[in-house]
């Protein structure tokens, strides 16, 4: 008995000591935020060795280039020849034949509806005047996809068959998918120079992870009973893999190919920033940089990219979902019963006729492009008239967002609330009242049992008081480490602390805080807009029908396209970057909110109705709490999407880590680009694991399901 009492007393004293230490840390953090001038020792930025680390990376890259220069030139030459050869082939192939071939393929896969969509999309690409540029982009994709497919498939099989390989592959894939896209280009430009080769290799590196994950998922999903039966039948490992595992995993592998192709297309277009290839991505970039002056051209080229992405997405998805029948279900070929050989013979005949009349079809495309150019000019004139009419409204939206949202989040209310911004001064008395209200509100919430809500209110209030960019470094360290420990485990808490230490040592701490600030602002806007839209979509079927194709379109659009309306309406500034990030990152929170609310058990809703709850009470007290895990998973995806878009938003006014990656790419400074890119990847990994851990603690895995 005495031993038990002693043990219980030790535990109680340990808990009290832990709580006391936590309270001291919290009080010191509040003091450091409120009185930074009086506590310089605990507010000053940590030491950094960014220049030395970047220089070491650059020296290593230079030494590697010197040693392997012949091999690098051989690889670059082979890839360049492959791209140029495919480019020549696509240029020589008449566009009517490609239109008819794509239409036929879509019809074979999914019937007349998909055939009409894909055929009209490719026809638009041919007649818009951007056919050759589109083929240049497609030639890079055509070389990158087989490389990524081979690498991704091989690594997927290895990860599925070997536990040791899987243990290495999983964190590697996480890192590859979170590193900003521009960071891939920085070392590749140094190794292979400017041109299409770095774009192809970066596309391969970026597109391989989705394929690897889907291959591993497909092979692991093979029923164990089939494996045992095949083993009892005396099959070899190769026979079992070929005749049992591969057919079972076929669907998942095809899904991986779909994701691979789209990722490759997205990355190839992003690679246009390094120049050296006259592709459609380069056209969008040049037109977008002109702002509203060339909005029509940017929009026309952007539509071509969207259509190209839609065609590739729909064709690969149709191939993934197609059944093993002679013809696609629902296609007229199933009724007629025309052998495939006659279809191919017809395509050959179409190719022959197209080659005979190639000059006439090219002339038709040129004439059509002239009319498209008139349309682009008309769009430019319309935009000028729109801006002239509504310019004051647009400026008011931009200025209000900058003054009342972005500026306080970046530098804090103490520095943002001034007579020439807010019209008032944030006096010491007002600051005291504000802090007391925040502390009192958080204390009341904690006293009533809502400790998480109280902690969130305190943290949000203090961040608003001082701003993200002026947060004491050790407060961020302590807060993120504690969250990592509470939401995941102590092992990841150590990993998170090591990642933050790496960001500090590379000299990117302030840039990281700026990136977190801009992403946080975008995420806040996404939550304020996306959650209500998700609620409306869950409650009203008409809203869901409208939002579903809109969300699909937004998720299939390459990242560059989101820059076009932002720059056209608001020019190049921080607010344009915010708009672009919001447009890209808002979809997940809409989808997951709707998904979570639609999966609330009807019994709970009926019980609430029986107890006399109003629709608003049911929503706030029953449905939203039940859907919270799914909403958190949507928030997780929104955070990752925002960080992915941030690297592109540097082209329209974003700074921070994205700007450092861009500078590293521009100056061929691999060390700077890689350290900044890894810093952004660390932020993404920490945010992802914390939010996933939070959702899991709330039961997110079970209640969210699969979208």
C-alpha cells in the first residue's frame, strides 16, 4: 500500500512540475511577445550559417560537374535529341489526324460523350494558333512520362516487396512531394544548363512519387489468399507477380499513371520559367507578366493548357476505369462489332489523307488563328473598360485586404494600426485592454473545459498583436515542438525541432516566417469562404451540382493559370499572390466539408429534431462537431496546396522562401535554392503531420473516408 501511495505521489508531483514548467514557458513567451524591447536576450534571432552551407552545396555541385561532365553531357544530349525528335514528329503529323485519333480513342474508352469533349478540346487547340507550342509542351511530356513511369514503377515494386526499402522510400517520397517545384530546377540547371532537358528531368523527379505510391498500394492490396493459392500451385515468384499480382493491382497502377501524367504536365509548364523552349507554358508566362495589357493572350494560352490537362486527365481516368471488354461500355462499337483491326486501318487511311492535304489544313489553322487574335484583342479591350469602370472597387478590395488583413498578420496590430492606415492609434491603453481581453477569454474557455479553444484564442490573439514576422524564435520553437508532441509523438517532436533548427542554421528563419504568414492568410480566407460553400453544398443539391464541376476544373488547372486573373485585376503585388493561392487551395476545404456533413449519421439528425433543435442548432451542435475530423483533413490538404502555390506566386509578388528559391534558380545558386526549398518542405511536413495527427485523434481516419 505504501509503495502505491508513494508511486501515486510521485506521479502527481511530476504532473505538477510539468504544468508549472509549461506555465513558466507560456508566461515567458507572452512577455517576449508583449515586451520585445525589454527582453532582447530572448527575442534576438538565432545564429545562422546560411552562406557557409549554401557555399558548401555549391562547391559540391561544382566538383560533381567537373568529375561527371562527360556523363552529364551524354545524358543531356540524349534527352535533348529525344525531345527534338518527338517535337519534329508531332510537328510533321497533320493536326486533323491527331484530332480524329484522340476522338476515336476517347470513344473507344468511354463512348460518345468523352469523344465529343476530347475532340472539341483538341480542335480548339489546333484552331487557336497555339498548336505548335502545345506540341512542344507535349514533346517534353512524352519524354518525361516514360522515364517517370519506369522509375516510379520500379521503386513501387521494390517498396511493396521489401520492408527495408519501404522504410527508406516513405520519408523520401514525402520529401520529394513537399519540396517546391522550382527547387528541382535549381540544381538541374547547373548540371544540364538551360533548355528542355532540366524541365524533363524535373518533371520526371516530380511525377515519379505518385506512381510509386500507387504501385505499392496496388500490390499490397492483392488478397493474401491468391498469393497462397498460387504458391501451392507451384508458381515461381515471377509468374505470381505477372499473372496474379499485376492483374489485381492493374486498376491502382492505372490511377498512378493518371496522376503521373498530370504531374508531369504541370511540372513541364512550370519549367518554362527557365526558358530555352518555345512551349505553351512560356507563352502564358510572358503574357501574364504583361498584366492586363495581354490578358487576352494569357487567357487564350491558359485555356489551351487547361484543355490539354483535361484531355490527358479524362483519357487516363477512362483507361483506369475501363472494364476488360472488347469495347468500352456504352460505346456504339459494342453494338456494331467492328473488329479493332478495321478501326486501325481507318486511322491509317485518315493519316494518309491528312498528309495529302497537310498544307491546306495548315492554312486553315493560320486563318482561324487570325480570328482568334481578334478575339484576344477584344478581351483586352473589355478588360481595360472593366478596370476603368470598376478600378476604384478593385483598388478598394486590394487596399482593404492589405491594410486590415495582410499588414496586421505580417507586422502586428501594434505597428499596423496607425492614423494613416486604420484612422486610429493603437495606444498603450488599448493594447492593455486588448491583451487583458485575450487572456480573460482564453482563461474562461480553459476553465470551462475547452483548453484547446482557449489555447488557440491565446495564440491567435498574441500573433495578431505582434505579427508573424516579429514572433520570438524560441516561442515558435517551443510551440511547434509541443504541438508535435501532443498531436503525433515525442519522436516526431524531436524531428520537428531538428527541422526548425535546420531552417535557422541555413539563414532562412525570417523568410520562413514570412512564408508562414502569407500561407496562413490564404488559409484563413479559404476557411472563411470554403467552409460556408461546403455547408451549402451539403445542404442543397443544386449548390453541390454547381460546385462539383467547378472544383474539378480548379483541381485540373495547372498552377500558372491562377496567376492570370490575379495579375490582370490587381497587378503584381502581395494581394495578387494571396488571390492566386486562395484560388488554388480552396477546393479541398470545400470538398471535405461537404463530405463530412453528408456522412453524419441520420440517427443523430433525427434525434436532434426529436429534441426540438433548430437547423442552425443541429448544424453547430451535431453536424459540424461530427464532421470536424473530415474538415481537419481538408484543412491539411489546403495547407499543402497553399505551400505548393506559394512557390509559383513569387512571380506575382510573393516573397520569403519562394523568392529565395527563385533567386537561386535565376542566379544558378544551387545552395541557396536547395536550402530555401528544403526549408519550405520542412514547413509542409511539420504542418502535415500535426494536422493529420489532430484529425486522427478526433477519429478522422474513420469518419472522413475516401473522397
